[in-house]
C-alpha cells in the first residue's frame, strides 16, 4: 500500500466511515491543482460548495438546541466561528486530512497539505461526500463528533471574529469605521508575509503580521481590542 492509500485508510478509520463509493471519496480528496490540464479530472470544488451548506445546517441546529435563550446576534457570532475556514482547517488537521489529499506534486512540496485554505476546502468536500453516502442524520453524527472539541471550548467572541467585535465597539463609541492598511509584503508568491496596521480615530494603530491580508487584519483588530477596549 502506498503512502497516500494508507493515509486514506487511516482517515476513514478516524471518521468511522468507510466509503462505498470510492470515486466520490477520491473526488472529495482531489484539489483543483491536481488537474493535468485535460479537464477530465473531477476536483472537489463543487463538493466543497455542498459541504459548506451541510456543515452550516448541522451547526445551526446544534446551536439552537444548546442555546435556548441566546438571541440571534450571539448565535450568529458563534455560528460563524464554528463554520469558519480556521475551524474547518483545525478539524482537517485533527483527522490528518492533508496526508490523504490529491495535489499537484509541486503544491505538495510547497507545503500545501498544511495550508488552511486547502485543508478547509477539503474538509467541506469530505462532509459533502459523507452526506451523499449517509444522508443528513449520518453526516450529523460524524460532523458533531469531529467538531466536539470546538463546541466544548469556552467562547471568546473577540478572538473568534475580532473585526466584527472591533466594528461594533467603535460604533458604540461614535467613531468612524476602522481603516486597515498593508504596510509591507515579503516572501515568494506561495508563502507571502503581510505586515498590516489598523487605525481607529483617537487610538494608536495596532500592527500585525500574518500569511494573508485577511489573517493580518484579524490579528491587528484583536491586538487593538485587547490593548484598548478595557480602558474605554
């Protein structure tokens, strides 16, 4: 058995589900980069679309059941944390999904098997494949097992969605919207590093460094919240 086949077998063991449709499983594990240009290889893009919706429904149901008195605003904040790309990537790492993915050789050598975006997409595609084989009830059982550590963690809404928390806080203070600005970028195209600042009227800017503009914005917003909100 080659390394990837062994990784797939181990993945199915962690999921407690062996796929009857091996073509469906292979499609769920195939990233678009694996296409050789022939257009004959089916990747996981469409399955990712479906899996995102299946995950959203399962998490929405669970939050409604667990939080009977929470208002829609707080439910929404918790929901977005649980279905975020970071949450999906974390679950993907827990089940070692990256080892089972089918990627172009060059992408694998560049560390794509541990990139949040690729792992999150693969995780959503895998959820879709499970749903197509086992239906919503079966998919729910597996997804809730995989997401149990995240569901059990204490909720830190600022850390989960710092940009929204920052926006709400400064709006309550009557200040204009925060302004995000990229200060510099460095590194090769596949591994860039961004230095970014967020500016809020009347406050010193907060600076953060991350591997994408989106992550740098979140880190800068969280840094500003942690530094200044307690003194407001």
